[in-house]
């Protein structure tokens, strides 16, 4: 019985991790490109120089803005407007991940000065690394990761201007 529940749950977690990693990597690259624009670069320099308390505020600000957008999307889905609701939810999720990853990279040094945040971060990273090391032992997980990388490479080759 344990195996009957554990195997599908592990596959679900593996797929979640792969999708999250892919989205995180892509949005991080996009935000880094945006950071080359002079106005965005100036804002990012200001954010990176914030003291810990203000860094925490800036770090949490996108969540405070985007969580209501996700609820609006879920409400639209529940009201029968599944296409609109899904679009709102997905855009909010992608925008949230993009902002979260970029702002976290900018504010990480200041955030790590906050004792409770650093402790929480270390615990989360410890458990994420445990999960990753567990999943990395699965040949099927490695196959899915390699397939996704190959697919992305092919798409990039097709999309590349001649």
C-alpha cells in the first residue's frame, strides 16, 4: 500500500520540481536581460543597496501584489470563466516567479543578515537538496530532465534567426 501511494506522489513531486526549475531558469534569464536597461539597472542597484528591513519589504512586495491576482484568477475559474481565470493565474504565477527570483538575487546579502530569515533559508535549502538528491537517483527522473533539456535545445535551434 505504501508503494502504491509513494510512487505516484514521487512522480508528482518530480514533475513539480522540473517545471518549477524550468520556469525559474527562464524567468531569471529574462529578468537579467531586462536589468541591462538603464532605468531597470538603476532601480536594481538601489534595491541591492537596501538595508535588511527595507530589503525584506521589497522582497515581500511582489507577493502582496500578486497573491490577490491569483485569487482573482481562481475566482474567475470557479465562476465558470476557466480560460480567463487560468490566464490570469498563469500570468500572475510567471510574473511572480520572475520578480521573486530577481529581487531575491538582489536582496539576498541583506536578507541573510536577518537571523530568522537566514535560518529559514538554510532549512528550506537543506530539505530541497535532500529531495533533489533523492530524485536524482531515479533513472526516470534523469531521463525526463534530459528529454526536457533536449527539447529546449531543439526549440532554441528552431527559433534562432538564420
